C-alpha cells in the first residue's frame, strides 16, 4: 500500500469516525429533557454591560430599554440572560440601589410583556471576579466565610424581590464562572445557595455551571442535589481562545500579532514560529491549542463532556455564553458561529450568545468609539437561521 493510499484510508476513517460521533451525540427532539416548572428556552442573548460590567459605553441605564426587548423578541430569541453585579445593586454598606433594582424588575416586566423568558445571572460580586487572575485581582470568596454568607444574603434578597415572577418565566443563576481553587469549594457554596432559595422557592429553576469558567469538561466535578429536577446545567465555551479572543486586550492573546483562521489550523505553524514570543509564558499558555485544527467536528468534541454529564444526571444542558470578536476575518467569524449553533442545536442544547450590544454583539460595533451602531443582519441571520 502506498503512502497516498494509507493517507486516503486514514482520512476516510477519520471522516467516518467524526460522522459517527456527530450522530451518536445528537439527541432526537423527542428525548429533549425538560424541567417540571416549564422554563422552556432555546435561543437567547446576554444583556451585558448594563447592570454588570458597565464600561460607560453609553449613559448609565440607557443601554437597554423596552424597545430593545421588543426587538430581541421580534427577531426570534426566546430568552435573555441578565448579568447583574453586586456593586450595581448594593453599595459597600449593603444598602440596595433602588434605581438599579427598578431597572432590573422593569426589564423583567418588559420580558413578560413580550413573552420572553429571563435568567437573572449574578455575574460579579465584590469577593469574586471570574477574570481576577488576568486582571491582577484576587478572589476572597473561597476563604472568607463573611464573603460566603454575603453571597447567600444576596440571593435571599434577590429571591424576596423576584419570587412573584412565574417559575416558567424567570430562572436564577447563582454565580457566573466560579473559579474556586478546588471544585469542592464551589460545590459547597452552590448547594448552600440552592438550599437557601428552595426554602421559599421550591420550584424556581436554577442554573448551575461547573468550576473554572464553566468550561464543559469541568461539569463532571459539579455536585447538585440528586432529586432536584428544576436545575439546568450550564457551560460556557470560547474555544479556541486564539480565534474568539483575537486581539482582546484583557487576555494574553493581545500579544499575538499574526493571522488566525477558522476552520482549519487556527494559527498555522509558520505563523506561530514567526509571531509567537515563546518566552512569553502567558501567551504560550493561552495559545495551547492554537495550532490544532478546528471545525464543526472539533466543536462537537469541545462540548461533548457537558453532553455526557448532563445525560448521566438526566438534566437539561445550557450554553450560557459563547462568542467571537469581530477582530477576525468576517467570513471565518460567520462560519464559526454557524458551526457553533449547529453543534448546540443538533444536541438540543439551549444557548445564549455573548452578547446583545458590545464588541461581541449582534450590532455593528465601532471599536474606536465603543459604540453599538445598527443591527448586523447577516450575523443575526447566522445565529437565528433567518432567511
């Protein structure tokens, strides 16, 4: 057998294996797992940089209004994820910011008006930031009992204010992208929060993600109550980071100045050798899989651990965040989103793209002025499969 024949046979085997994998992972619609409370979602968008991570891109509170919710509903989304930060809703003395709470409940009322579901996501607390390691910060949440009790108190207050919303309309996400030193630390705090909420809201749907940025492979370490069917398991994915975060100034990827591609090898070997400073340990770490080949089959592989764990627990699975900056070639970016949506929906995984407005958003974004301009209809068509 010649080298060419061997290569062709190997290529056929790999292609067949990929096809078998895709078929084996795909759940028929009849097997879609639901929760008893009827919180039914499929396609959503994150309302970021409003009540969370407010960078001053627009006047405070003007970023999201009723017309935005109307528009989100009109183009085919069925839910929104609303990130909220402790510092936006409470001052340092623990006093609630009633203006901010008014906008949160007002948004939920708009969602009810337009029949959208909503996830209230506690995104950042003063004792925990998901990106602290990259921004020179520290997280005391895992070692400070006062900080842990404060998180529980936050959820007692949120539950008190939001419990009148129907269970089939509003869900809670306890904490975005926990980064505990040990998954057991996160499991203990998460379950304490769930137990607290269940005292007054036994049927509220709760979103729970794995430790370390909610990456799919870490879901297997997550522990949730075995008999609680109103839990949805969540993961986030921005893999491959070298592509999705190309030129992102908040990650070490900013130090790579060569080209990137999708599908295919994200950074070609010759570009890696030419543009990567191998003495830059943080950059090399962030580019650990950048020379790999990524395509729809590889994206299936990335999310497969989450699929397998959710099946083992007989719980719903949700991708609460994914996205790619517009700093890459537009055609490549649209292909990435198309493949990602297919990978998720072929497995009946509900999803919520990052984000509505902002640099990842579904609006054209001016990178210089940091302004969202007008809807990107080609992008919206790719996400929501509109003609």
